[in-house]
């Protein structure tokens, strides 16, 4: 047994007031996942809501990144106990729950990531232990170290953000900025006063209740701006986004 219990480096960095970054993985490639996990990111945002990545692919990515610096997190397609159970038992270190628009769903997200008596996670971690650094005390270690991220991306969630932010066990409140804009009737426009007001309300609630705040950030300039606003967890571009940006920079004026 480990003499010193393992602590999630993502949680540790957040507690120390340092930002964390997750590369977004959307394609079915364990090579890309393994390379991204070695590039300096703190975690992989494995995208199962807006991509064709399956549970089997997720498991292969978890195995491919075993021992590499970045931890595997999964954004599940729906906030359900059974869905969280499947990705946790595949060995992920964090679960990202979309459309968490009520305090009941926030509590459900936490419960899905904790074993009884603290939650409703079922005990079947044979595969998860193989990826976990503190495998011999997996149940307690997972309860302590799985990162629970809830996404606020609807106007209804903003209306109840104080209750959502007060939920014990939620580590990060992440703002789905694009979906929030659509929910506000803005068709994706970001920067509108209504959208800015909603963002500010979420930030205020998160700070008052001691939650870490997250949002997408596509450029270093955005990261610096958002850190000043109190955000500390960032969804970085997808592998396709990075490839596109690098291709444009490489080709430059010679393209075409």
C-alpha cells in the first residue's frame, strides 16, 4: 500500500490557485490521446457528448494514457448515474456533467461519483483500479479524488445558480458559454449584455460558495483575461482546432 495517499494533481493545482488546462479529444484515436496527455496539459477533456467516442474508445484512451501526466476526464452525454458509473469504471479521474440546470441534477452528479454512504456509485472498479495510481485503496481514493464538474449552460441554471453552487461535492462550475447564449435566445452570440450578466451571476455564486470556475478558452489572451475574472479550469481547443491553427500558421501567405 502506498505510504502517502495519492492526490489528484488537477485538484491539487486548483487548491493552490493555479490554472488547469484540458485538451479536448473528439476523434477516435488513442495515438492522439496519448500524445495530448504528454504535451503539458493537466487533463484530457474526452468528449462523449459532441463526438462519436464510445465507451470502448474511452477505455482504450484511459489505458493509452496510463502513467502519462494528463488525467483522463470524460464529458458524458447526459447527467445520469448509470452513465457516470460506466466512465468511472473505465478508469477516468473526472466526470463532466452537461446541462446541470437544477440543484437536484447537481446533487445527482456528486452522488454518481461517490460510493455509499456518500453517494450511489456501484462497486465494480476492477478495470478502474488498473489505471488508478492508488489502486489498493481505490474506493476511498476515488471518493476523495474524482473531480466533479457540472456545466451551467441554460438560462434555467442561471436562475438557480445559487442553489447549484451551494451543492457539497461539486468541485467545478463550468460555464458552457455557447449553449448558454443559445438558451438566452442569442443564437450563439457571445458578448451581449444579457450573456455577460448571466456569466457574472455564475461567477459571483461560484466565488461565494467556494467553487472553482471553468469555461472554454481558445487563445492565450483569453486565458489571461479569464484568470483575471476568477476562472481557473479551462477547456482548450480540440485536436482538430489545434491542427487547423497550426496548418494556417505554417502555410501563411503561401496557401492557395
